[in-house]
């Protein structure tokens, strides 16, 4: 399934389950953890790649960082602009495909949060994104990718589940393919007597695979963590956080 990520209807409809109120409330603490993990100090220049509606851009800007958010989904950028204005912070927002965007030496750090990396059918596109980020970092810059690693998914995997939120029902179905390298998702939304169905897919990475991808792009050192607090990436890890230094 090519280019599902360019379907604005999916992103604008799924904004509820993807960015619910608790996610926004959690963002402030997570932003502080991210600053500590990456040893970021104001006024460092930070690229938020796949920034969505600004869940990390805005709290990081509140902490004094100079934020640039890049996303291809215009409604998300409009929401980020509105939230930034409400928060009284300045965030540079750019509508662009992450395979195309770079700004040579323009950032001290780059972040890719909430499994916003690995959407493309061709592995070469993932490599291109990492290479673009490497080129956009100043000397000594740092890049972090936050996702669900294969090791975590092997422990928590559920083929189906559902949730109720704000009077809507979301049914979610998952299928693993291509030797545990690809996740196929089917989401069904039931609301106001109507039914919508969305399908989307993305690549799965192990810690070693993401570290190798960063190393091949030029990053001199990589480390994997199990959370933004810097906990080990072990059998109890909740996320896969891979950090690479230029």
C-alpha cells in the first residue's frame, strides 16, 4: 500500500486516538525527559521531523528551544500553529516531505517521535531521511528516533483491540508481514451511526537495525534506550529510543 501517509482524511480523522488529551498532558514531562536525555540547552535549534500538531514542538519551545516542525499534513500544521499561538511560543512550521527536507548544518538536534519514521515502501527512502537529518545537523548534533521496536512488540503484540473515546469506537487490527519487518494496520471508526475504515502500513525495526541504519548514514555513535528517561533497552522496555551522534 503506497503513499497511505498522504491521505489527509486519515490523519485528520485519527487525530483523536493519536493525540488525545492525555497525550497532550504527558507531553510536558516527556519534553523535559527528552531535553535531559539529549543534554539540550536553550537556545539550541531543534528539528521535529513529522511534528504532527505540535505535541513536542510546543512544550520544547516553552523550555526555550528554537523549534522547527516539519510535516506533510497541512491540517496538522494549522493545528500546531493554533496551539503555539495559544501557548505564546514561536515555532517555525514547514510543510514538506521528510524525504526532501534538509537544511545543511541548521540544527543542533533532530527528533522523530511517536513512530513517525518508517512509513515508506522502499528502504532507500528511510535511508534518505536519515541521511538528510545527518546533513541538517551541525557538528556534534544528535538525532533521536522514538518507535516501537520489534523486541517490544514481540512481548505486547495483540492482533486486535478496541477503544472508546469521546463517544466514538475505534477497532484496531494488526498483521505482521515480511519476516517481522512490516506491520499492516486496519482501523475502523464507528461514530454517529457511520463507519469509516482506514488501512496503513509501516516498517518495523529492531534496535540493532536502527542503530546500523544511523551508522551507515554517518553517525559516529549510537545508543538504544527503553524510554525517554534513559532506561535500558531490555525485556521490560516500553519503547525503542535510538540516539545517534554526528
